C-alpha cells in the first residue's frame, strides 16, 4: 500500500540517517516503526494474541513446574 504522510524535517532527516545505518529501506523503516507503535499502544490485541497461543499449549504434567511457573508469574510486574 502506498501512502503519503507529512512529518517534520528533523524527524525525516533522522529517519533517513537511521535507515542508511540500519541498511533498511525507508519503507521498511516506517513499516517497522508503525508496527512497533501499534504493538505498544494496542495492548488488548497483544494480550489476545498471547492468550490464544497459551490456550493451545498443553498443560504442564509436572506439578513442580506448574507451581514454579505460577510463583514466577505472581511476582512479575505487568
């Protein structure tokens, strides 16, 4: 999909420099940036995707492993 956007000159110049250093096309840089922005600002979608993956995992058969995982998750900051 092609689109036209307006951005400040200083942002454009910085993006051009970064794209050259990263050996990415301008299009790839902007696509990556928008994808990352959406992932950070649409947490419900990320949570939904993670829940879908977790639902497909088999239940742990070792009670010790299950208890250890539960303790780690309880102590994790979300």
